[in-house]
C-alpha cells in the first residue's frame, strides 16, 4: 500500500470526521432531549398530540458526573513532594471551576473527548473539545500525530480549522490554508490528550445502551397522555330526539339542556375503556430495564424508615463501580495533562518534575459511613499511618493540607508546654 502524503493524510482525517459527525450529532440531540421519539412522533389530526419528554440519558450523565467530580479532584505526591502539588494548584488556579465537570460530561456523552493545551497571556490553559468540533489522529501508543479543531466565527459563514502539529498550528478557512503560527513553547508533541471512557469509545455510552428504551418510554408515555386527553372529549349520544347546533352550543355553556317527553329518549356518554394496568405495566417494565442497564438506582423509590446505612450503600454498589471506571478513564487524561504542565513549568522556572509521581484522587459524592471508618482506623491502631487513615474520610479533600495543619497544631501545643522560667 502506497504511503499517504501529508496533504492526503489531512484530507483522509477530514473525511473521517465528516463521516462520523452525524452519529455524534445524534448523541448530542439525545442529551438535549431531541430524541427520535419526539422528532418523529406520529401526529393524528383532530386528536391530542402531546409530546412527553423524559430524558433518562441526560439525568444519568449528570448523576455520574456529579458523583465523580462533584468534589474537587485532589493530588497526592508519592514522594511527599509539597512543591509539586503547589505547582499543580498554582498553575490551574485561574481555570474554570466547571472544567473537570465539562471534561467528564463530554466523555460520558460521546464516549470520548479531547483536552487541548495552550498558553494564554503566558499561563497554562486547557480547553475541552468534543467529536462535534474536533478530530484527533493517534498512533498505536496513543500519542497524538495531529489534531484538528473545527469552528465558525460569528456573522461568518466560513468553516475554519486549526491543524495542530508538534511544532506549529496551520490555519484553514473553507479547506484553504490562510496562515500558520509557530508554537511559542516546545511541547514535545501535539499538545492534546484523549479522554476515553474505554477502548470501545463511542460504542460504550449510555446513548448506545439506552437509545431504544428511551424512545419506547417516551412514545408510550406520550400515547397514554394523549389517550387521557382524548378521553375528556367523550361523545354525547342522544337517542330518540334531535337537537339543533344552536341548542348544543347553548348546552355547552349552561351545562344543561331540556329534552322532549318520550319513553324512548335516552342520553349517555360514549367513552373509551382504557386498560390502565396494561399501560402501567409496560411503562414500569421499560423503566426497570433502563435503570438495570445503566446500573443506576431510582432514588425516588420509597424505602423502609429503618434501612441501615450499609443497606443504602449496598444499593449503590453497581453505580459506584461504574463511576470508579469513569474516574480511572479521566485519571489517564489527567496524567497526560500533568506531563504537558510540567514541561511548561520546566521551561518557565527550570524546575524538573515527574508526572508519574502524582496520583489524582477522586472523592466521590456517594454516601460514606465515616463513623464506621473511624472505628476501623481506631481498631487498626498503629498498623496504618496517620496519612493513610486521614485519606479514608470523605470530608477531607486535601490530605497534605490536613497533615500540615495537624503538625502546626502539635507544634503549638509543644510550645505551650515550654517552661520559660527554667
């Protein structure tokens, strides 16, 4: 097979991006609630045509996102290097508080997303991009070969593209080169990370698992809603008599009408008999399948008042396992982020840091029994270190800061015991 030229490779990437774009647009639509069930709902003339949305996919993505990164991510140095932690926090202090949430949300939505690194006013910055507006080509070692960012400018119909290469950025407008910019820092490669939920990427998403069930639930819910709406428009049957249109209109306003005398005269309603049990069973079955496939729990279910904390935690096991996998996927992206951050720090300050020395700690917003944890640590005694014990509590975000405060308090206590008269 003949090797592609640089220009041919770029065109192949653009073609691949455009070929996959409809799938990712569909994923975005389902997150927004624009499902096939709602867009293609069958309209019946002269009948109620209510469309009832019930967006499970968005609900579950937000739940997993809040469980995983609702609490701030903290960093632990394996070598107990306080300076390396300070470099991370200082250089990310100007970032948006929603950055990690956006990264996790888009990874869950599309199965993967990108994190692009750049300098703004001399500061290290990162931007979250999605398969809707970006395309990355990676080698067999998952190292970026090139990266494309597609975008539009306000009041401009042209499609712009920035092509990121290891040493420069090439700018395109409607597939024509309009300039290039040399990198103002040697990143040592294309400054982008892939944040992928798994090897299956877009095929391992809530959209892929729940699309059919989501459509079925909304269609059935909309149908029964319209049945109920049509039910109120029951037909009035008049037997053995005749009424003019004016009299019927008057009867609607007054709520009553006068009938002529006669033994064969009868008035009754023609109504539809709806089997509510069948409808409810169908909706319940679909809903249970949705929760089962997603490993989520229905938090609106009524529980016994004496349910123990351990029993409550047991209900969350499947969801907790799913969220842990999400955190592991995001941790890989953070490792790559730190690699580029420390290269920036090295050029700026001359200090050398190893990104493998850092471990990102996710404190999930899932109920923790800290009382039981305290009992276990107390029984373990001196068999575990103070740092390890402190790290187990859910309400402590920064173990290093907590250890520093503990040391300062102990030093103050020791100073209070000094006898100045001796």
